[in-house]
C-alpha cells in the first residue's frame, strides 16, 4: 500500500507554501467560518484569525448540508471571495469540492482541496480531484473505519498525488451528547500505520465551543500535525454550524493555549 509506513518509513511533508508545511514540527492551524456568507464576513474573520496566528484559512462555498432547505453556500462567488481575501491577508485557503463540475474553479482559485466526510468514499470524484495535482485535505467519513479511511487516501496516492493530509473529524458513536467522538485512538494508530500527516477537526467532533480548546490540546499532544477549527464573528447569526463556532476572541484564547501546551 502506498499510504503505508512500511514502504515509506519517513513522514510525508505536504507543502502548501514556504510557511505552511503539514507534517513538519510546527502544527498548522486552519481557521475560518463553516460557510463563506459574504465578503465582509469572510474578511472580518480572516483578519481576526490571522492576527491571532492562524496559518491557513478555511471556508465552504459549496456546502453539503443535511437538509436541502439549509443554506447551500455562495458557490462560485464564495470561492472568488475566499481567493480575494486570502490574497489580501496573505494566507492560503482550503475549501471543499462537492462535484466534478467545479474542478476548474478549484484548480484556479484554491490552494488545497477538501474532500468532506460525506464524500470520503466517492471514489470517482476523489480520483478526479487527485488528478488536479493540488494538495488535498481528506476528511474521515463519520462512520468509516480506519482501514476505509486509509484506503480512500490510497485512491489519491494511486493517482500519483501524494500531497494528502488526513483529517480526523469525529465519528458517530452511540452517545451523541458530546457530539461526535474525536477518535484519538484512531489518530495514534494512523500515525503508526501511515506516513501521511493527520490533523484534527475539533469543531465537527465537539459540535460545541467549550470542548474545542481541550480537544485541540489533546490532539496535538498525541501527535496531530495541526487543527482545523470553525470561527465566526457572529455565531448566533451564522448560516451554518453557528452552535460550534468559536468567536475570534475564543480563537485567540485557543492559540494562546496551544502555544503554552507545546
Ligand atoms: C466542513 O469541514 O465544512 C465539513 C462539512 O465537515 P465534514 O465533512 O467533516 O462534515
Ligand atoms: Mn461546518
């Protein structure tokens, strides 16, 4: 297997630019809203997270919402807003691609392409995204085993693209009272089994802000190569995932905690 550490004992480094390298010593912190809602909203959040020390911006323009009646994202307009603001603040961007229809857009505007939890086994889409040759953030399916997760990554490497960062985003367990369960067992095991960098997404694991700082510290202390976290300037007005969003102030607190913990 191409993802296996057996054939490739050294850690793979995934380079986005000279300052952002996943798998190197320094954890990479990705922050931004669940969904891009407007240029002003994205700029406000981008500036705040950059000031607090984020290395990369996130934001969804095409949103895989559970309900067809929920906000579906700004689409192409959202991607263009992200690129414009990212260039203003000087941070790279990651955004989720849901359809092969949009491959051209992602190729042109995005630094790293996210494959979401719901598409982790959409192999035809995955292969086409892999062929763009861009770095990929592959999120674990919410009910996928570690073997299935690594085999999904194998599809990307098998296309000749080894710039893959894995993301543990919490799995569904019998107890949903604390949201999804951030599988730190899985993270530790994956670090042993594979040479690919792996980050955690405490926002979609915890589904509530008060768990995010402790989960982030826990993940980094067992070897996560970074975190991806949702931040919103007005969580109660957010068009998606407001309940789990950190405010810019609590994001700054998270950054201070991480610095002290490392
Ligand atoms: C996201 O990160 O925006 C997202 C939709 O996450 P997931 O695919 O993990 O649910
Ligand atoms: Mn979200």
